């Protein structure tokens, strides 16, 4: 396993714990607030859940775009290296 893989796993785990704690505290807050009607509590809960899903999608699409850009850059770099190698081999053979 790569060393950066362990770091990423740890960071993802800590972020997951933070999200779980935030959800837990939100649930406790909504449960203990007696002045707020149940419909409002449900609305807040759905809003937080949908916000979380939207943020996950944003991060995923940004990661996919960055990965695609990196892949294209590697392909172009390999193509340029191949063209340079072919041109150098062509001048040496002539």
C-alpha cells in the first residue's frame, strides 16, 4: 500500500467522523427543541441531508474533472515524447 493511501484513508475517516458528529448534534438539537414544530424539524433535516448530497456531488465532479485533465496531460506528454523520439531517431538514421 502506498504511503499517501494511508494518509487519504485517515483524512477520509476523520472527515466522516466529523460529519457523523455534526449529524448527531443536529439530531439532538432538533429532538430537544420543544418550541419548533415537527414539520419545521423535518424541513431542516431534509435541507441538511440534501445539502450534504449536493456537496458530495460537487466534490465528485471536481475530482473527476481534475482526473480527466491529468489523464489528457499525460497522453499529450506521451505523444510529445514519442514525436520527439521519432524525430531524433529520424535525424540519426539519415
